[in-house]
């Protein structure tokens, strides 16, 4: 199953000089596909943080998370889960600032200020 | 636009002025004794000219102008007809428009070039923030690779690691496209070095790095070294370095690193950053502009 198990016995992931080999293009692609499947399942079930709500995520998207975790290494799984939360918060913040800006402009306009 | 208008006015003024010597000269020839042409601007200069004419004869009449003489006007009527439109004619209007247009284009091109030059020279000289510098690493054949190997060519330096989840692969695909574009535009002059420095030397051995980079572009020069060498390299390029030093074999981890490309000139001075926002098109265009500026200034390039 891909390159996943980072167990020390695994010879297939080790280069002859001892370095561990990173996923190649096709396994990266596989991992990203697994990630997208899992995240769309999370979206459908209104789960944002798959680390905090791990139990619920596993109950509702058991098949997807299994595939995701098989296709990607542990560090990547954690990274993508964290990134999902981070991006969500980032987008929320950007939206909030935009709304605040618009409200401010509206407010100033009502006081007779004109944008240059 | 406003800044280009003033030079245009000056051009117009010069164009009208340049027709005056011919006008004065013909006046002198036919009306040398009359001395009463209303359009003369500089009376003292004119009377001095007339005096030399009288004492030296006709030979000195060409002294103020190198333009060829126009057909001589015989009568006042011919003279008036010739000058009835004043200094303005279709020819001068066309000249005005063409010169103006050419200057607008020239000023725009020059303005962009100077802006790039300012960016390129930002890291040159004393008291500037320094990105880049001496380093010692190993290339994929195990040979020593230092900053000297980068000199004489433009280089695009990228830091990453093979276990990078999503950003590095995207950026390396972009790099591959940039390499092909620059190669095409420099017509294979071999003056551009794409360099990949691993931030994770423990896992990224030359062998691992070679097969990894091969997937993107065979021209990319992979560099690795000891933990200390890589740390030093990252410090030189002001790259945040967070690789854990002592990890157990089999332990999986990620590395935080800079996601910028660093464009370095043939003196190995930092020129500009290329980031996530750049497309392969915009990045290669930027690189080509700097390469062409460098060539235009006649500075040396190593083409071996």
C-alpha cells in the first residue's frame, strides 16, 4: 500500500545510503485525492477540525479517513488537518475585515465623506 | 502622463526655434540693408551678424547653421509666401507627433528599467541587508559546491525538502516551467542556474534528492550537506530553519521553511524574490528582464 508505513523494518522506503525516500509524484497525487475525499466528507457533516473532533470524524467518515491515512504519512495527515482549520480561520478573518471595511466606508459616506 | 508632457512642450519649442536661423539668413541676404524684419527676436545678435556680413562679404553667411540652404527668395512676395504659415506646417506637425510618441514610449521603457535597476541594486553596496553569501555544500555527485559556482550566471535558489506535503511540489513544477522558458529565451546560453537546497539533509541524501528532482526538471541542481552546513546556508539566505537535529530513525516530521525563490545576479547578490503569487509567465518575464538589463550594461556572463 503505497509508501506509507514508516516502520524501521520497511526497506522499500529507504535509500541505499540510509535516507528515507519521500513520496513520488503519483503517491503525492494519491494522497491529495484521499485528502480531498476526506475533507469533502467533513464538509458534508459540518466538521471543521478533524483533530479536535477526531471521534466524530472517524464515526461519520470512517471509510474516507482510513483511505486518507493509508495514502498519506502521519505527518502529512496532521499537517493537512491543521491546514484546513488554519485556512478556514484565515478566510473568516479576511471576510470579517472586508465587512468591517465596507461598514466603515458606509458610515463615513453617510457623514459626507467621499472616497478619492 | 503629466510627466511626459513637459518634455514634449520643450520639443515643440525647439522645433519652432530651429526654423528661425533659415528665416534670419534669407532676410539677411535680400534685406541686408533694410534691417527691419519684425520677427527677429535677437536684435543685437542680428545687427552683429549683419556687420560681419558687410565687412567679410557673403562667405561668412553659413557660420551659424549647418542645414543646407533653401532656394533663395528673389522677391518680397516669395519671401512672404514662404513664411506665411509661420513655423507651423504639416511637416513640423508630423515631426512633433512622431517625436512626442517616440519619447513617450522611450520614457515608459526607461522608467521601468530604472525601477528594476533600483530593485537589483538594493542589496549592493555597504549598509544594505545582505541576502546570500559564502557557503559550502555538496552537489548530487558528491562534489563540493560553493558560492563561486553560482558566480557569473543568474541563479534561482529555492529551499525545500523532499517530504514537503503540498507547497514545494507546486513550486518546483513552477520552477521547471520557468527553467524551460528562460532556456528558450536565452537560446541555450547556459547563463541561468536553478538551485534546490534541501533543509532536511538527514533524510535528503544525494540519492533521494536526485530521484526527487528528476521528477521535476533534470536541470535543477540539488544541494545538500551536513546539518551545520545547511543551517549556515539557510542563515546566509535569511531562511527560517527549523529542522530538528536529532530525530530517531523512522520518525516522521515536517520542516518549516521559506517558500520564496531567490533570484541572484552573477555577482551573487540578491536581486528579487519570486513567490507564490507569481505565475511561471510572470516569473520568467521578471528573470529575463533582469538578464537583459545585465547584458545591456555590458557586464560579464559565464556561458560555459
